[in-house]
């Protein structure tokens, strides 16, 4: 009976690991959406309407003259920082989700093997 308690505790911890992975993946998705919004949505800087950085006519977004309000308001390093922050969050989240899922499945598999072994060991009447 002790092995059943240990197995249920193991599955519970695996479920918590999987849940943390899902939370981190959701956080990474929020960061990706934020990055996409920074790149694709037009914005306003000090009463000046600015085009989305991804859809400007020039090679680099909103460069214009050196002191342009649009270039100062939304900068590429901010967008890249958001995207860069999402990478470790998504890697850790995906890893935790995979570890939790595999642990639960292996526990269920081991339980099924134990039950099959018990059935095979019972004498046939």
C-alpha cells in the first residue's frame, strides 16, 4: 500500500511541475504578443501619429530625422528586449511541461505494468 501512496504523491508533484510549465508558457505567449503589438500597431508620440515600426517605408523603422519623436518613442532595443526575455521563459516552461507530462505518463505506465504482473501471478482457477 505504501507504493500506491508514493505513486500518487509522485503524480501530484508531476502535475504541479506541468502546471508551472503551463504558467511559464502562458507568460512567454504574453511576451510574444506584446512584442508583436510593439512591432505591428501604429502609435502616437507627442501628438504625432507614427506608423508601426514593421511597416515603415524606410529600411529601419521610424528613423526620419535624427530627433524625430517617433524614433524616440518606440525603439528597437525595447522590442528586442521583450523578445529576448521570452526565450528563456519559453524554454524553461516547455521543459517543465514536458518533464511533468512524461513523469505522469511513466507513472501510469508503471502502474499498469504492476497490475498486469499481479494478474499474471494469480493462479488460474
